[in-house]
C-alpha cells in the first residue's frame, strides 16, 4: 500500500474481520483478527503519524482487548482498555483524551498526577524498520472494523 508524495498528508484505512485472510486493503480483503502482535503496515521512513482511530462496524466478540501500536508500544495509538467497547459499533480513539500514549491529550493529572498536560505529539519514524501492529488478548470469534491512520509523509 503506497503512501503518496513527500510533503503530503495521507490517510490509510486498514480493514479487519473475523475470518479475514487478505491484506487489509479493502472490506473484501480484510486482515484476520486471530494473531497477537500482527503486522498491519510497514511504516516508511520519513512518516509522521498524528491520528489513529477505529470504526467498529460489527460488534467484535471472543476477545476482550484490541490495540493498535508499533514495535515500541503495543497500544501506542489505540489503547483498547482506555477507549474501545468491542461489543458496541461506534468510532473509538478519535478523541485525544482517550487515544493511545503517542496521541493522548491529558488534563491536570487525569492519568498521572505528575502530568499537568500531555500534548499530542504523534510519532515520527525517521528510519525504516518499524511496523504498525495489531494486538489482541485472544482471537476474535465475530466482528469487523476499520482502523484509520493519518499523518504526513515527509519522504526520506
């Protein structure tokens, strides 16, 4: 899946479904929801990710937690334990107060008393070799969802 030209904003949508065996590029070829720490996308060098959220289309059952992160933090973008109700179709993680650690905004010690404000910084990938990952507690037995990743590709 290409990302675009250097200096442009991008939006990538990854599709997931119970029983999926595709590459995640469309609803007809979704990624499955069975493997822990499964690679979703090889992040190109020179990429800044500043938004990541989930559109839960059909209630997901069989697993209690669905996270999106990278090689460094399994729930850096979407922390399912903070913001996702897998049994309720809706949009999750768009609100920066409940996003993963890379994108979260925090007010006056809401999570950590030592923090006054956590500013959404996004994450910049200067070098290749990092991957966007999906992590589950156990395999899903039903459901489908989309994960939307937005940012800027600065090129290398």
